[in-house]
C-alpha cells in the first residue's frame, strides 16, 4: 500500500501536468459553426435571392487570438456547392478554401471542417471562392487579436475600442447575368451611372474631338468601374451609427479603431471622415507606422485599420464610404447628437479622363507611358477627373508637368498611397536564399471583357513552379486601362516602396494603369496557391496564375487532380450567350451569339414580309487572335432565299454573279476591327464569290439613342436608330435595301 502511495506521489505531478496541458490546449480551440443557406433580402425595395450565413449578411465576424486553433464547421444547406476562403491567413494549403485547387467543393447538405492554427494577428476577412457567391452575401470579417503581452502590442492603438467593418455592394441583378452582360459589352451600367459619354454629351462638354479620337483608337467610353450597384453597405446597412462602447457614450476626444475590410465584389471605395483626419495604423492585417491622411481609397479585398477621433460633444460624425465611380455611398455615424455630414464626392469629369486615355493609348492598343515611371499609387491618372483636385473645368497642371497625376502635389488634400506605408518591424527576407524573379504584365480589353496575365487566362497556362526556401520576386506591369487588386494566397509579400528594411507587408497590391510594382516573398509553405485579380468578374474571366511547389506531397483533399483541374479551368472557359430580335413592320431581324475567351459562334437571320419575302441566315464560327482581339478568322455558312418578283441576274461590285437571293454556301472569312470601331469583314464563298462588308452597331448618339449601319459588295446596305428603353428592350427604326423601311420593338438578352 505504501509502495502504491509512493508511486502515486511521484506520478501525480506528471498527471497534473498532462491534465493541465490538455485543458490549456482545449481552451485554445475556438469553434464556429457556420450554416450557409439561401435567403431573401430587400435592400432596394425588391425581394431578391441572397446567401446568408447563420441568418445574416455579412457573415458573422470571426474573432480569434494569436495562438488559438480555429475549428470552423461549414454546413452547406444550399442546393449548390460552396466553399470558404480565409483571405490573408497563413495556413496549411488544404485549408485555404479554393475549390478544385486546394479542396473539392463542399457539396449540398454536407459539412466540411476547416482546422488550422492562428499564427498571426490583424484584420482579415473571409468569403466564398465558389462561382459568384461572394457577390450575394458570402463575405465577413476575420479578426485575429494580439496577445496582451505580445512584444508588438501598441498601447493607445491595440487597446482602443474597435469596430469591425465590412464594406460591400448590392445589386438586384443576378451576378451570373452581370458577368454575361459584361462579356457582351453592354453599356446599360453606364446608362444607370449617367456615364455614357455619347456624341451629344461630348459636344455639350466641348469634347467632340476627344470623342472622335477615342473611337478612332478603337476604345470604348471611359469608366473607372464595371458594374452599377443599387446599394452600398457598411456591415449590411446603408446607414448605421455607433453611439457608445461598453455602455458608455462616445464623447469628445475619444478615439475609435475601425477594422475595415473591402468585401465588395468589384467596387473600390473612397473613405473620408467628417470629424477630421484619418490615421492609418495597419494594412492587410500588418502593422504600419501611424500616418495621417484626409482620405484613402481601399481596393477590392484590401483591409485597413484606421483610427478616427470624436472631435466634439453632441455631434455624430459621418464616416463615408463612396464608390470609386462616385455613384453611391454608405455612412457610419460615430458619436451622439446632430449629424455632421462629410461633403459627398463630386461627379467625375469623364471627358477629361477620356482625353487622358487617348493620350496614353497607341493605335495598336498598347499603352504609351511617355517615359513616366509610375508605382505605388503615387501617380493616379484618374486625378484629371477629380473636380476636388483639379477644379470644375480643366486640370490646373499642363500636360508637361510631371506632377499632373500626383494628387498630393496638386492640392492640400492628403491622399494615402503605398509609399507612405512603413512596417513597424523589419521585414527583410532571408539573405542567403536563392532569388527567383518573375515578370508579369496585366492584360485585357474592355470590348470583349477578357482579363489575363501575359495575354493568357488561367486555363491557358501551366502552374508556376517554385522551390521551398526561395525568395520570389515579382515585377508586375499593368498594361490595361483598369486598376487591378492582385492577391496572393497563403503568403504576405514585401511591397518594395522605398522604406528599405521596413517595407510594408501586404497580400493585396492595387496596381494602377501603366504602373509597375515589385513585391517579394519567401516560399515557405508548400501547396498550390492562387495569385489573381480580386475583382470577382476579372478573376472569373481568367486573370490569375497558380504557384506550386516542386516535389510537394499530394493534397489528400484532391483525390482526382485531373478532374479538379478541368473543373477549375471551366470558370474562364465558360461560354456567354447573347441574343436579340427585332419585331418590325417590314420583317424580323435577329441574332444570337455564344462566346468565350477565344471562340465565337454567332448566327443572324432576316425574314421578309409583304412584297419582298423570303429568308436569310448567316452563321460564323471564329477564333479571336491577338491581345486586343481585333482579328477573328472564321468559317461561315450562308443560307438564303428571296422571291423578288423578277428574274434579273445581278452582279456584285466585283463583277461576279450575285447569289445573295438564292445562296447555300460555305465560306472562309475574317473580321477585323477598324478605327471608329467599324467591323470590316472579308469572306470567300465556296463558288469563288467574294464579299466585303463594313458594319458598325451601337454608335452612341445620346445617352440612350444608338445608331448603326451596314454596307457590302453584294449591294446591300442598312442603317438604323435604336432607343434603349431598358436593359432588355428598345424601340428601333431602320431602312434595309432589301426589305425597305421598318419600325419595331427590339428585345435583347
């Protein structure tokens, strides 16, 4: 018995230690259960489908402390697959949440468990990486707190009252329809935003020559964003307020830390505050030395931690988030009392932007930087459109002034740019590691809404092989006229901005047109890591690449890698459908088209009424060539019959017997986009006949009035006018050389 007691006494400390260790370990596991379910929301007066998690939009804020273990149970109650990506987190690759790359999609009515250690701190967020689900509610804040005894804990910053904020947008249109409309070059969103830049508007603004030059260089109207949104939301509301913390009212002198994530699918936001300066203290979850600014623009998927001060009693000060195109905003009021509003952002000067774009674009579609070196958001070409910077008429600076695009050199309004960010700690990479340098150009065109890296979409490229331990340096040049927020999964990178050893760490870099930025990271976590533009519709169009480690172990969550790859590639290979039909008094005209990144299948038809009756249909299957995709060789089929009441044999302009009234022919041809956006078509039929045609549709006369024409060597011609009633309907009048004059109703999809 004494022997047993002695053994027990000796073992007791070990048992207690093990028990305590298990308790401590158990306390570190922080579990969340997330129930993903369809719901109906009403943000704009109409009930629309959305996806809620735990019954709310945005998704719940998930909060951890560095050192915890996250255990997140995702219960998919949808009728479709889903996933969740933990944006900006360091974690094992299989937990990253990219379907068909790091895991298979979460099937309907199943549960998937994500489990990973929390080994960092800061403001991050999470969202669906499946299809376009992020657009309709699947986004939320992910906050990782520092330990109070952390050596990097900053008193007066990390202990302030904190508000997690998710910025987002809402559209009543289905996101799949938005994606399709963008690929079909609709200008309905420009009409909604009052940003069409028609010829009538150009003449009124004194920019007729600007508009002509714009179309001569084969460019569409100037814009800074793709989509019109019905509502802008802060934490799911257009207007919200914070009056107190911990039961105590906010009072003069109080400081509040806002942890802001841009959960928008495609919107950048200007952030301004009616109570004075904004102090930036962190970016993408990483601490920076505090910097005071008057405003900042937050890119899609970026996060910023900012501090604002309540400057006076009995007043609620507006924190305003405004879309980059300045069409909509949302407000958060901080404090108690009378609302102090922030001046709204004035309307953009679009024709000044168009003039700037004309100066930058060569006739071959390439950008001409005119010897300027642009980086780190210091030079913003859109400055020429900002009335608050350049005035209400013309820019203050001449075209020869190197500061004409530098907002901080033109005005006392201080705007944040990346060169102002300095890490609070040294961020140097291992000095003895080998360096692998990669160079990418961001490419694309608005006409067909194709976005790529080095003119290749994800499905057209191999994975980029890197070795564990290497320092990867990436030099990126933006050769497109849109800004792109490029996001790297699983790693932070140093953004080389002149701060030397204290270069800021980020996982998003917003790259403006004509800008070159350099970033670097140490390859330290094996797996397949996505690198992509975070504008949702750009990513789904193929703007991205995949980094993969050499000789890495297979991912146990991808049992069939070839099948997973096919499903991953299906996103940017997806064809987009459009159709139009004109029910007119003289006949019926119609067309449909199915297109993806490179291929196009289109057919058009005409049915005659009255004295001239018959039918004709032309079908073309073609492939777009080149970065700008102005050239499309095709195979065609032309089938037509007309009963004209005479038996005369006509000739085309080349002196060949004209078969346009009775033709069943296969052809080879090519389309080419000429200056003024005129489509030139040359076609050779199987009987040797040749046809050459010029056509232009959608010439913007006014905001809603469009003109078009067609003429060819078969002695056919047509011109028309169409008034756009809504996105799917218009009123059209036209004259056709065969069918005569007609007026009718046009329906399009």
